[in-house]
C-alpha cells in the first residue's frame, strides 16, 4: 500500500492560446480503496485546480468518466489504483471532440446518434390513459433491459478500428440499440426501415468484427451477439431485396 | 458579444422532471430547451435503482392496493408534513403515468403467473401470482408501504426510464444544451425572464431568454460531505432562485438519510435489497431491527431505520473500520444467485467493483448517509414558484410538497414524472396566455454583474481557496445537521457557515480560469451553496420539534400544536442569514394528524392548546 503513484496525464486546453498538447506527471500517495475518481480529485484539489476531467455518479452507473487508462478505454470511477502498476497513463477517449485534458464531448455525439437511428418506439397506437397496459412477457422485458443497460460511455467507439477510420461510423453502441428495438414488439418498424439506417458501411457492413468493442464494454453487453445477429438479418434482407429487385426487372 | 438564445420554455435540468415537463410543452407545439451540466442521460435520475411507486395492484402482494392506500402511506411517511392536495393528485395520477411510460418503451418487469418465492426478514415464503394478471406491470416491496407497489426494471429503473424519456424528448424535438450551467436568474422582481449561463465546453457566458423557466436541477446533496448523490447534485437552480431575493425555498431543513450507503464511499445500494428480503445485522451478526420495530423491522420508513441504526451503533453494536465511523452489515446472501445477479445486478456490480466483495457470500458494510432533499423551490400545487411569475419548479429541486418531512422510497422517481405531467400541463396553460417583453436593461445589468464576478475571481487577488471553503461547509453540515440534531450543534453549524459565507466574498483562483475551468465553476456557485446550507442549518435550528427526518434530541416530540407548518426561506441581498417565515403544512386535511404506526415518539396534538 505504501506506493507512490505516478500519474501521467494528457494536458491541453483548446481555449487557452498558450496551451500546447503535452503529457504531465503528477505524484500522489496511494491510499486504501483508492479509485481514479479519488486520485484525480485529490490532484485537482491539492496540485492543479485547472485539471479537467469528468465524473458524475462516481459509482459506475452513468457512463460519464470514460478515458483511456494505460492503453485501455474504461470507466475511471470504478478503476481501482491497486489493480494498476504504479505508473499510470491517462488519455482522453479518442473519437470524441476534446474539451480539455481528459474531458471529451460525448453528449453531442450520442444525441446525434440517437436522432439518426430514431432511437424511440415507433408506434401508430395512441396512449389511452383509461386502458390497462399492453401486456408483455416478463422474460422478453428482461431481454430488452439486458440491451438497454448501455450507459453511452463511448468506450466501445474508442476501441473500435472502424470508428477510428470513418468518422460517420455508428459503432457497436448504435447497433446494440437497434437490436433492442428489433426485439421490442412495441416498435412497429420493419426490416426495411432498419436496413435503411444500418444496412451500409456506416452501420453493420462497416464493422470488421474484431470485437474491440465487446472486450472493453464496462457493462459487459453482449455486443458480439448483437453484431452477429444484425449482420445475418441485414445480410438476408439485402439478399432478399436483390432477388425482389431482379424479379421486378424481368 | 454574448450569444443570446430565445425559447418558449427553458428547463434548467434534463433529468426526469425537466424532460417530462419539456415533453408536455413540446407536445403542445412550444419551443423548448433543456440545459444540463452533463449529457442528459447522465442526469442523476439514471442512478435510481429501486423503482417507482404507483398503485397498480397487479402483483399478488399488491392486491387490494389503490390510490387511497398509497395516499395514506405517503401522508404518514411525510409525518403529516406534506401538502395533502398534492399527495392526492400524485397518487391518482401515478398509475396512468407508469402505463404511459410502458407505452413509450420502458421495459418494466412483468407479472409471471403461478407459484413463486419471496423473502422477508431472512425467511423464505411462497406466493402465487394470479395467471390472469400475467404480463401486467409487477411490483416489489419498499419501506413504509402497506402493499407491494414499487414498479421496477431490474435494479436499473432510473436508467431505463431516463433513457426512454430522453429518447421521447428527442422525438418530440426538445433541444438539450448539455454542459451548460445556469449561474444566475434574470428577473425584474416580478417576472422571471431566463438565465445567464456558462458554457462548460468553452467557458463563455450565454443569455437564455424564455417566456417560462422551470427549475428541475435535482437535489443538492453535495453541500454534505457524505452523500449518495452524484457530484453534479449541487442545487444550482435552487440557489440562483434563492438569490433573486423574492423566491422562497420550502422546508430546507428536511434532509433524508438513507440507511444503506456503502462504507467508505457512500455509494447507495438500493432499498430494494431490504424490500426483496435483505436484513441488517450488527457486529455480532445479529438482526436487530425487529427489536426496535417489531412490526415493520427493516421496512419502516427511511428516517426511522436510519435513526435505529445510529441508536444501535451508539450502544456499541457497530463494526469498527479504518474510516472512522462504525458501520453495520446488510445481508442479502440468502436471496440466492439468480436473484442477486439479475434483479440486484447493480448492487452486485457495486459490491464487486467498489468493495471487492461478493454479496452472494459476504456481508455488505453499510451506514446511513445523506440521500435526498425534501426541500426546494416552494411552488403551489400547479408547480408555480412563489415570488416570480413565469417561474416553475418540479422534481427533487422543488418543494411541491409531496414528501413533507420524509419521502418514501420509490415516491421520488414517481414524483418526477407525475409532477412533470401535471406541472407540464400548467406550464402549457401559462405559455398559451403569455406574451413576454424582455427588458434589455435588466438583462445587461445581470450580465455585467456575472462578468464582474468572473473578472474578480480571476484578477481580483482574492485569497480564499475554493476547495478549502467547500470542505468547511460540508464538514459543518455533517457535524451539526445530521440524523440527530440539537441546539448546541446546530448553533455551531450556523456560526461556522456564516463565517464560511463571509469568506466566500474573498475567493480567488489559483489557476488561470480559461476555458471550461472547473475551479471557476465551483467558485461561481459556492457562495450560493453556502446560502442554501444556511437555510438548512438555520431552519433546523429554529424548528423546535421532531418530525420525520428532522430529529431534535432536545425536542423529541412531534409538535402539531406549534409546528404543523412549512418553513419558507428567502434571502435578502447583503444578509448573512435567511429570512424565515411559515405557512400551514397543508391547506386541507383529508387525513387528520395521527400516529404513523412505526418509529414511536410522542405527539403534541394540535388540539392541545395548553403550553
Ligand atoms: C443513488 C440514488 C438512488 C435513488 N433511487 C431511487 C429510487 O429507487 N426510487 C426513487 O423514487 N427515487 C430514487 N432516488 C431519488 C431520485 O432518483 C431523484 O430524486 C430524482 O431522480 C431526481 O430527478 P430530477 O429530474 O428532479 O433531477 P436529476 O435527475 O438530478 O436532474 C437534474 C438535472 O439538472 C441539471 N442541472 C443541475 N444544475 C444545473 C444548472 N445550474 N444549470 C443547468 N442544469 C443543471 C443536471 O445536469 C440534470 O440534468 C435515488 C437517488 C439517488 C441519489
Ligand atoms: S467488432 Fe465492429 S463495432 Fe466492434 S470494435 Fe470491431 S469494428 Fe468496431
Ligand atoms: S455499448 Fe458498452 S462500451 Fe459502448 S457505450 Fe454502451 S456501455 Fe459503453
Ligand atoms: S462517474 Fe458515472 S460511471 Fe463513472
């Protein structure tokens, strides 16, 4: 426990004309049950009050504190220093716009993504306040929740080779969200509607299937299964569509 | 040039309350912008695990439930401190809102027909769910309720509901400006016209002008050191409302402690643990709650369980630990793997990640910790704030006043959406009749003041350290305004806070303050936070009785004769204490004051006019 930690942090404040991107080292005594949340706050309060980083729930629930920790994207609040070597390197998540130091703008990206895939139930039914709720099988509700557990932290995108090459790639997070709506009987969208959104290189066909995303997902979402499921589903649809197209022409 | 943005409705906050009101207004065709410190889906509503109350009565243990029973539980829970007209509207609307959420996509857990098991106080019992109810929204047990009434999605209820709500808001065209912090309110003493805000990406100031403004900024737990609240729960909306000098904050002394914060980080493990049959154990691993509360045991209301835990620790039954305060144990081992790894999955993760223990085989160290603020911007039953036209409040930031002096678990998340619907409709009515004239002189003056505050912080040469003063404030409240309160400690807390408040006039930054500088953000809101803390401490000092969470060791009786009232705090410019006034707790009694049926304690009746 008597370790002195060296925490190397990426520093850059785009709003300060004198600031240049560089790494800066901070030294801090490790204490019992120390997490990166505790360590970074201590550095800010005791050593450099300008240090920018993001935490919100500090309990591994909200997805606010994604950063690259010794090379791997993860949630900083639930990362314990005792599981890391005494040299710790922290970088902001790539892919998202940098706000400053370790802080990136995930909110704007996720809002645009959700708008793009129309991440809501599409239904023609009106809500009737007098009526009993529509029934649902509990097991199905639990399956939907299983995919709903994503916290939009962005770790999967930070780890994704395709996302690094194509700025418009929707990422495993969006594909997982689509899978959630496909599963949900309340959503009346059909295969072709989904195909329009993800049946392209921005979506399922851009994915190289190397599964960096699933490896890093702090919520352990079954991303691999969803990618496989969608690729098959969209592949079949494309095939069917091709045939339909042929029939029409001949 | 400072960017100016106009809209019909400006919601300060994009949690459940803010977004629910926003959806109502957007649905009626109005332009709506929500401001938020973080991506809207990270608002603190997402952290709620346990669930939300509504008397649907679908599950077998909820059979016979009705809004009337929910009403009784809520009023008793509040220790008769709540507004009963509001409680009535709330319980009647809650079931409709849960169904509406189902319609929008919340994957509620549903009734599974046939034989099943549940635990109570460590014992296993059998139950039989009516197959005719299969597939309807089910419910779990929570403290202080006569029936199982808490609707839930695993233990990620807040997450599932906020994601659905945020998606719905996107669909309805509600704009969310995230990483924008409101730092002052623009008003002319009569009308609220919007806010001055600071962009937390660039540090630039911005003006938002609106026909109606809603405060939905959540709780202010971070005025305390040990709290379950997220780090953004700093009461930004409430404190800028207080700073207008004309808006009242209601019942700020009513602070709830939750029995099961984990040690040492105060992260919450849900009340669902006890609702699902978890028990509290002491250092000898003996179950002690039934000795204090034979009827309800672990499932008495939160204020009662928290007090009993501290009582038991004071008798020497706490477990020693290296972090100072003794703790107790929460035992959920008997609930079994299937239950813990699915229905209590977040709890499982929290135990593994933050404690390094496996709750299947190990006990969870817990102690009562700060959790919820019953107080907030005082509104009438339509959600309109006292003091300024065009200003509304909803959710935890408001004192609407559904919770009185203690809120029941599951009633707060439900409040955000129910109030959102009801108040949203009233905001729409207001907007339909509203024309706004924005007075440039008022706006310019406000903006100048804020710019001057920033310049002084950066260049003024102030000597006081932002973090040091914040810590002093937090410690003063922990020490003096905790679970048990008394004259001497409260008096000390008030004095310390007054000193801190005076010193905030001389704050200075150590860093350059450029861009999204976090030190500047805290420096701008700290004086307001200390003023809120003073409302809490001074209100508690003046309230010489015990009611709900407000437990005065020197005035142990609930005194309906003198104190069946709500505290209203306002702050005059230049003052060093709030001005306190009082109003009747409720305009009418559907349920006359009586015993709660748990928690014991003497009552001085309102009929007892002798001293
Ligand atoms: C750990 C935990 C678990 C809980 N579990 C339950 C439960 O199971 N059941 C239950 O009923 N209740 C529960 N509660 C209580 C409940 O979650 C909250 O009371 C409720 O979610 C508050 O919702 P809200 O919309 O009022 O505010 P929040 O969801 O807190 O949203 C506040 C919003 O205001 C924004 N904001 C704040 N300040 C500013 C500012 N100055 N300018 C601009 N924007 C600002 C924030 O960014 C955020 O968007 C729990 C609370 C905690 C802490
Ligand atoms: S599997 Fe696809 S989505 Fe996941 S990291 Fe690889 S390319 Fe990205
Ligand atoms: S899928 Fe996993 S890694 Fe990606 S945003 Fe969601 S929680 Fe984060
Ligand atoms: S701060 Fe919420 S997940 Fe880390």
